[in-house]
C-alpha cells in the first residue's frame, strides 16, 4: 500500500496527541513534569522487519487494540532505558542487572514489573483514545503482557498469530523525559484486518 510522507507525518502527530495525554497522566502519578514526545516514525514492510530489528534482548510490553479497529502494539524498551523509566515512575534507582532479576520474577507484586506495566497501560490507553477520536469509534485496550526477550521473537509471534495479512509495521521513536533524564522507547504498531487501510483513509 502506498503511503505518502504527509500521511506518515499525520500518523506521527496522532501518536503525539496520545503521548501528550500520557504525559499528563504520568505527571499526576509521579508529581513531577513528564514530557513524552514522538520525534520520528518509520514504515517497515513486514517482509523486511527482521533486518530492521536490533539483536539484543529488550523489555517488550504487548497490548492489543480492538473495537472500531484492530491493532497490535509492542512497546519496546532496552534495559538501560527501562531502568530510567522505573526510576522516573518510582524514584527507585536500579542497574540493568537488578532489572533483569526483577523481570525474571513471577511475583505479581514486584514493583519494577508493576511500574513498567503501568507505563504501558497509560501509553496504550492514551493512544487508544487518540485513535478513537480519529475514527469516531471506541477502541479498547487489552491487559498488557510483559516479556524480556529478543524483539525478533516477539514480532514474529504477533505477526504469525494475528497479522498474516499485514503489509507494514510502523515504528514510532518515543522519548519519555523527567528531571533532566530521558528514556527512549519504540512503539511498534502492527495493523490487522484492514486496519492500515482504515487509518490511512482517515489521515
């Protein structure tokens, strides 16, 4: 499907609107100013996605979007940046080794896992609201799932399970900044069931 640079830029702005709402929510939770920006978006054909992905394990938070449109979302953050996000939300400073230990825990009360899942909940909810306004239909988010694995495995699993007819994956580069510390996060948006056509018709 042909996509113009203008359509990509409009799509990035829609995600930026969601990011602005998420910034407000995180600012309320943390009691300090949080700024989320989406400086860039890349369209990657599904057949070329493996060449695009880094070969390093990452914290991957998977959320599905259903209702007026069907989408799969992967919020991807690498360990160093995940540690920064945890510190921003909880005030608890941890290193990447400690982060890995927490992520391997099955304890549902684990504060590190809970913090990352809460960030995903907020980001996914804000994005769903922005898309809902765009298509004038409700969009519902699933309970997010957290994994610490290679991104290629996660993307392959999502594509194989729900996105066989998808042509493209959109990758939004995202920055979450607070207290002069910024953490990078990538949002992989995977349209399903004709969602890419619907989105592009709206933008």
